[in-house]
C-alpha cells in the first residue's frame, strides 16, 4: 500500500482521551508532521539507558535509581495516542504517516505523510548515542523504552531502502493469568515446580510468547523460593522480587549476546533460566545442558506445533550430533506449548478481540521413545490420546473454538496443521 493510500481518505485524527489511570500528557498530539523538527534540530529523546537493577542476592550489589529518560514532545505525544488507541504497535516509516496496529489492523494515526528527514529525526530521537551508532554500523538496534503510567515499549530502529524506520511494540502493563491466556493452570504450574528440565513456548511473532513466559516467571516468583535469571532482547516485563529473586539481563546492555549470557549463567546460582529467544546452536546447546544439570529452563522458538519444534531443535545441529541431541531432548524436555492469536468471531473495529489457540505436549515415556527413535511425526498421535495427561493438539483446540462459536471455520482452517482432517471434523465439504 502506498503512502498516499494512507493519507488521502483519512481525516486528521482527533485527540484521544488520556488512558485510564495515566497522568495527563504534558503535550498534545500533533495534528500533522509539521511539529516535528528536521533532523538537525530533533529533541534529545533519551538522557541515559535505563539499567536493570542488580540482583540483591549477589554480594555487594546495590540498587541504583534508574537514570531518567528525557522524552521529546513529538514522540511523547505519539506514544500517548498509541496507548489511548489501545494499539499493539506503532510504525514510523518514511513516506507514510505514523501508523498504529489495533487488533491486527493497520490504521494511520494522522493524515500527513512524513518524509525521510522527519522519520530520521524521530528515529534518532528514540536512540541513545550508543544505540544510534549501532544503527549506523549494523543497520538495526532493539531496546526497551519506558513511558508514563507504567507503559513500556519494545523498540526496533532500522535502516531500510527508503531511509530510517522504527517499530514500537507496546508491552502490556499488567500480567495476564493462566486462565486469561487460555493455558491449563494445573498442567503448567505442575511443570513449573519441576526442579530441572526444558519448557518451550513456541509460536509466530506476535502470538503472545513473551506474555506467557512473563506469567510463568511471575508465578514462580510469587509461589516458590527460586532464583530466576532472565536473558531478554530487550527486557519487556519488569519483575520485582517476591518470594523468589529475579535477575533480568538485557542483551546488548547487560550482556553482549544470548550465547554469552548462557556461558556465564551457571556461575550465577540460578534455579530457573528464562531465555527470551533460542536463536543459534550455541544457545540451544547451552539450554539443553543447563536443563540436564539441574536447572529449569524456559525458552521460545518461532515454530508452531510440538513435532515441528522438536525437529527444528534437532536440525540446528550437524548430522553427526543429531542422535545425541535426540537423546538429550528425550531426557530433558518437559513440555512444548504452542500458541497462535486469532481474530475472535464477530470482532471488528467497534468490538475488537483476539483469542489464543494452543497446543500442549507434555513429556511421557511414549513421547520420549518417539524422540529417541526418530519417529517424531507420530507425536501428534500421542497428544490426541493423552488428554487425561493435560495434552491437546492445536487442531483439536481449533475445532473446539469453532464449535464454541469463538472463531470462524475459515480462520481455523488457515491456521491448522491438517486441513483435510479438520475440514472433515467440522463437517465441511471440499
């Protein structure tokens, strides 16, 4: 879609009311891009990077107050409007007006198209000097950004063909319960009390993996005396010490990479390790080793379905190591939880809504034997016959959601793993 397609038919957006419970904004939202200064005159947006508090359990640790961030009026106004619109994302893109995503639908925030100089000005204002240097050198940088009222955004600033752009994902202020996510609480909390093993939360980008992991960490922190070390890029949800201790490390700020964090973490007396993303062979190998040596490891992958997830982990390794990895997975994997977010039936601009479709696979002797014997394609059969153990398949859950009237059949068929079988179960022809 061209920038003119956003701008031409859309009148200037009216001011949004302040979000409930948020302090009044110091500035009003701009009616167009004219209030944004050109790049050389852009406001300094960040005075210093916010630091993750040191773990007070470590000797000599202190809790210095976080250094404040100074927000430019233009960006502050945009974030206020993003929050007020209940948007999940804010896109700053050259030759387009600012665009928000509300319940999966992109909507222009203003009518005026921003040129390359304006978007570069805003992108530079979002970054510290060090972060902007990373954009210039590497083409992209990711970081967390706090906002008024306890809101936080995950920011990705990038260089692309038309200039500089940024995407800001809004992080929910409040954690959800397992019931609100749709996860079976008894099954998940039983897994979280295990002293060792690997729990994977998988799904495509935007499926709520970070939210599910944050709820798990919060449950452990609230109910168990455990030291949780998280490695995230960037830190999204902030956890305060409760019954347990939570040490949060941000890649790029506190540690250079996930693999480096995993090399060091076993010296930090963790009971639980949460990996925001298992990106490479070294990180995956370290996670498996940690799970084998007496630690509970929570991690994510961008896969859908238990069998695809297990195959993805095995295929990362060279052929000569894959048999050994199958044995390690059979011994250390506790569960795979896959999730996708779908538009709720009947939802629209006036009544938006999304619902999670899930798959839960828990490790059993039957599943372990299939992994060891490289018969991973048969895991779905075990899941379908193990509901008494808290397991259910993604297609089975999609079928249930259609029968309950929560999603449309065509949406279920678009996201399922076996369309012919689901079509037959739904009584559809063709």
